[in-house]
C-alpha cells in the first residue's frame, strides 16, 4: 500500500472557470491571458499550500468517444470554445510542460472517465485522491479515499464513506458531505443527473424534470429502480406520465451520465511525482505573457549580479558617501518610513545607489531594543540638504513623488529630479495597470525583489519599519535604490527609442513635483457638515431597513446577496434572469434589481438602500476617517501611472467620484471648502473626439 495524496486536476473545468472568472486580461500585445493566469494561480495554490506528493492534470481532446457511438447527438448542442480561450490552450500547455507536471489526454476517453479511473486505481493502492473540479458529474466518484476540492468555493466535498485516516489528511479544511453540498448521496448522483439531463452535454433526461424534482424523486424513492417500480406513487400526474413515456430515454441518459471508472489505463505513480521545473523556459513564457508576479521564484539567484550593500553607522563613512555622490552627479535614492501614506510617514532611513549592484543605507530612527547606535537624524539631514537640493546632482527613484513628500516634511526640497522608473515604465506600457518595483525588477532585470511583507509581516501583527532590525532593512532599502538605478538605465533608452522622451521631460517629469505639492496641500473639509450628513443617512438607512423587512416578511442580512436571493426568488417567487458566474447563485446585481423593481417594491427599496449605504461608506464616513489629524485635511494621492488613457486619477480618497447630482451629492460637495480668504474654482473643458 502507498501513502500520500494524489491531486488530479480536471483541466477543462479549471480552464473554463478561470476564463469566466477573470475577464479582460491581456498582455500589452493584446494576447488574451485571463484563463492562463487563473489556471496557474490555482495550480500555484495547490502546490504551495497542499504540497501534494503526486499531481497530474487531465484534459479532454474533444474527439468522439464511446458516448457519441451510443448517442450521436451527445454534446451536439455544445457551443464551440470561445476563440480568445482557444488561443490560450497551447500556451497554457507549454507552461505546464515547463513546470514538468504530467498531462493526460486520451482520444477515446473523456476526461471525467480518466479522472475516475485514476482515482479508483489510486484508492486501491491506499492513496487519498483529491479531484480538483467544479463539475458535479464527478460527485459519483466520491468514495472511501476519494474527495473533491471545489476551487470556486474553496471547500472539500466528501462522501460519508470517507475513511477516518483520509479525513485526517484534510484537517483544517472546510469540508462538506455530498449530501450537504448537492442534496443526495454519491451513489445517487448519477441517477439525479439521468432524470435531470444536462443541456451542455445534450443528455436528454426526462421532460419536465429539473434539478429540484430529480433530487426529490430520488430522495423519496431511493433509486431509479425503485422509482420505475412505483411510478403510480408519483404525485404529480404530468411528471408521472413523462416518466412512464420516457423510460428508454431515461435509460440512455443514465448510460451517458455515468462516469466510467474501469478504463484500461495504468497508474504509474512515479510519473505523478512533482519534478524540478524548467525555470528558463518558464521565465521566458511568463515574460511574454507579462505575468511578472510569477517570475521571481524561478530566477537563478546565483547568477544575479553580486551586490555590495553597506550600512552607514559612522560619520567617516557618511562623509565619504557624500563626497562620492557629489562627484558622481547622479544618484538613486529611496526612503524607508513608518507609513505608506507620505503625508503621515516619519522617515526611518535613506538608501542611495551610485552604480548597479552597489548601495548604502543610512539608518536614522530605528527604535527597537538593542538597535545599533545611529547617526543623529538632524545631523544627517542637514549634511544631505545641500546635495539633495542641488539640481546639478540628478536624482533617480521609483515613485519618487513619495520620497519628495517625505523629505519635504523633513525640511528638504528634492531638486534635480531626473528619472522616476515608475513613470518611465508607464509611458512604455500604459496598459499594465501597476508599475510596482517588484514587477519591473522581475520583468526588466530578472531580479527577485525582497517582499515588503517579509520584513514587517501582515495584518494586525504588522510592524512599522522603525521596529525592524537595521541589517534586514538595510538589505531591503539598498536593493530598492540599486533597482531604481538599474531600471533607469534600461528604461530610459527604451523611452528615447519610442520617441517618448519629450513627453516625459516636458510633461510627466515636471508634473511629479506639482502633484507632490498638491498632495501636501491637501483638501479642507467641513467635518461637522459631513458628520451631520452621515447622521441623516443613518436615519434614512434605518427607515429603509424597516421597510425592507416589512416587505420581505422577515429580517435578513440585506448586504448578503445569498440571503437577498433567497427572499426574492424563493420566498417571493420573483423571476430570476441569471446566475452569478462564480457562486452560481441567483444574481442580485443592480441591473437585476432594476428589472424586478416594477414587479415588487422590495427590489426598489433594496436599490435605494444600496445607493445610500454606498454614499455613506464611500463619502461621508471615509472622508472623515481619512482626514490627517496633524493638518485637518484629506491628502489624497494623485496617480499619474494608473489609467491607460493618460489622465490623472486619485485614491484614498477618490476625489473624482464625489457625486455631483442629486440633493445628497450637492450636500457632500458643500463639505469641500477653501481656506479663509480663498475661493475654490471648478474648471472643465471639452474636446473633439480624436
């Protein structure tokens, strides 16, 4: 007997789920990547979190199988694979081959039958087999050592017969029995499917029998055989007659729906053992697809540029660095602080790089127990001031607007801005969305950046940078400065080659300082008015809540789509027009509620409730919460590297989304007030569409 777990991935199921779950994802060349990205994300989750002893992926070939011989119309109504999904499949398989994960495709067999057969053979050898799928057909394969992981819901589905030893291998997981998840036992699943039919596979089923009726019949009679022997006891005359007139059709449906688990296949477990990936090929493929977050783990760190990173703790070393920077005439810099918001951040240290692979970190305000003696911050900043404010010494950074604001709050005005690698990257690839240093380092330099979370942690236990040991911050900060310098030398020639240098030098570069000054100035708010508006909204929401409960005839969580769906479609029997793509629950999206509003006042009341709740959380509450207690103002972030069209955006808070219409919108806008003796000017322009 063999111990361990065999993970079998239903390739087609995961492929389609990824395609529909992630929309409008493509690389800068326009090649669609959504299905590949979602598939690899789930695969990574399995490998990293589960660490399976054995792993394999099974795909359908699309070729005719034995079921087509039994029923020529089998799958005849199925739509062809979307073209933007079809083109992704060969690339995905190249990635999986480079990952050295075994792929199984058999021209004569369907993937479900291959999965079932492999699972049964593994079960016979003592392994726990976990099939990764969202396909209900495979519930019939569940057994003493076979489970299903549904990646859409992140739950494990098991049969009541699952052995205790196998159950221990699923500890700390959310587990449901197939009865809890689907309503019947694993052995009854195929009979439910035969009654119900399957439109996607063109399995006919029995006319007039849907999912609910099929399950109720099997639960009442126990099995198809018992049902056929007791047709006179079927209460619904229409269903009874349909069953009586379609016994041959039911037998065919049972044959088509049954998953075969005894194919003539061998289970070579050694072929399922995870192998070392072909890192070079993977990096090349991920670069083409622009999956930069996947690249760092495959980079050969031994081949990366040898680094000379130093921590400056004495005046002699500091003065030498000052002279070297002055002489170099160009320096990349980075600040380490206590906050991601520059208008709230306190400087902890600075790093500088004069050439790739070499950088220096000057700690200033690390304050953990046994922290090493550091140079006085006032001394360091006063000595740096002439250099940092000298426009002749060119400055390079990644998101240098942040450093500008942090240093300005320390009394230094950064002059001589030359390159912001985030802006340079944005000009080259405006559709990327994010231009963070991790992504740029992996894509352009093939270098893995030290993760920020590895220093400070996550969640409630997250530290501020001043509490992290100097040696760890030094390596992190020095790498940031080195990367900024290295990237500038890669990106700037590309910008020049694309003839974007004038756009950068004349518009984008000067704009950095303008935006930094705007952020520091902030926006003055009438907090009393906002709190008053928040109170008004509270009263309106409580009134609507009471009205909704009365219309529904019960109390429920209005913000829960599932609970709202139960009330609208099952209790009130309102018509449902579609299911959500992920949960497959009946949708309660805004457009659905708008369709239902003329049919029942509850839908209109929920729409109004949602609108007011959004206004309260997004505007009256968040605007007050984001006010800086030091200045009494909101200091939004103005982003010049986010939108593909080149326009600015703002975040934390998003001032572009302040409502302009309606009574409440006007009141919220009244909360934005000028400084005494000043006016606010609203300006807009129109242009001819190009």
